C-alpha cells in the first residue's frame, strides 16, 4: 500500500508575478470525457502588477496558460464561477472584469460607481457576482444582462470582503469596524449582524453546507459562527493580522493566511491547529483549497505561489 500523505510543501513558484500577489482562486472544469469523472484544474491569481494570470495545475506543478491584461491598477480579488468557465476580477481602478477562463477572452467590463472595488464572489448559479464598496453597500451584478440586480445595504462602513453561500441564500460581508453582516439574498434584507472583531475584517467564508461562517481580522483572531443561531463556536488567536480564511471543500478544515508569512490549517471543530507552514518570506495575502480538499495554494507579497499537500483528516480528526 502507498504511504499515507503527509503535510508538506509540494512546489513553490518564485516570481509568479513581477509584484506582490494579492489574490487567488482554485477551480476545475470537467473534461468532455466524463466516464473517468476527470477534470482539468486551474489556478487564477491577481496582484499589484494589474494582471490576472491563469495557470494550469497538473502533477503538483503550475504552468502559465493566460496573462489577462485590462486593469490599470492593482487586482485585489479574483473569483471563478462554480462551473469553472468564467473569471471575475476586481481592481482598485473601479472596474469589474469578466473573462472566459479557457480562452482568456474578456467578456465584459463593468464600470462600478464605487471609488474602489475590493472583493468579489459568484452566486452558485454563476450568473451574478457580488462586490463590496467603500459605502458599505454590496452591489449584486447580473453578468449575463450586464445590469445591477440589487443592492444590499449594511448601513455600515467599508465592506472589505464578501462571500456568497453555496446554497445561494445568503451573502456575508466584513467591514472595517469589525462587524460582519449576513443578508438574505432573495429578500434583499439584513438577516444577521455579528460584532465579530475589534479591527478590520479581512476575510469571510461560508462552510460547504452554508451553516457556518469563518471570519478573519487585523485583530489576529479567526472565528467560526453558526449563522442561523448567531452562535460564536470557536476562536483561534494569531500574533499578526489575518488576511484570508477559507473552508476546505469537505468542510473539515479552515486555512488561514497571516501577515507574518505563515499558512495555518486547523480543524473546524474547536479550531485545533493541524499544521503551520512557514514557507513565505512576506505577508500571505490569500489562499484556497482545491476541489478535492487535499491541496492548498497560497500567494504572497513575496511574489511566489506555494502548493501544499494537506491530507484529509480521518473522522477521528487524526492525520
């Protein structure tokens, strides 16, 4: 029998961009031959150089597929539609660009009224994207009709980060004052307010079953909440800013990117730390698991992309 996989750094792509890399997204596209249930895997990155890059991922290495030019300022968020075919990129140039992943063609350019657009997330059906704004309003764009679908108003401060639940029912955002808001999308109304943090909320993410929300902040805390009951379930304290958090696709773990260059993987239950990687030389800006939940990708101000082996824990939580 093959040896069990262990936590490890599988690959490091140095100088993947010419400047700091701010965001990433991992996706897969089903191949035409569905008999083997196979899929092509891709990584999308964006950064200070105003570029969006699409990488093919195979055999633990990434190779550049497309370099997408169009933004004139830093790309601060990228997201991919659930089917893997469409990329949305948000930039400090106040534009939201829509691209076709496999061809690299630009499909649409949405001029937002926001002074800047910081974070973007797709709806589960892939027809809409939501973005945060400096006013605290979340704008839902229909990328098929190129229209504003609705506006979700937190009446709060700058919404720096957004996430759309996989069941499609909720959108969450984190603001600069530490508050996290959850909206009922169909009604367009605020449904939950969490006084989650004391400083800027940098990242929010829903669990695969849409029942939990993980948040990360400049206060160094990662927190997990039960959304429906508004219960705070667990916390994990770090000694530096938390810039990105995400659930694994199997819902068992949370990954955390911190300003001290570390990547941490913890069990969702009690946020028990399983592994801390110290493989970046500068701030880790973003990270994402692959669809199989056994690989983790991180990007950093050190201009590198790291790929880690992250074995799925057994039901007992052991390696």
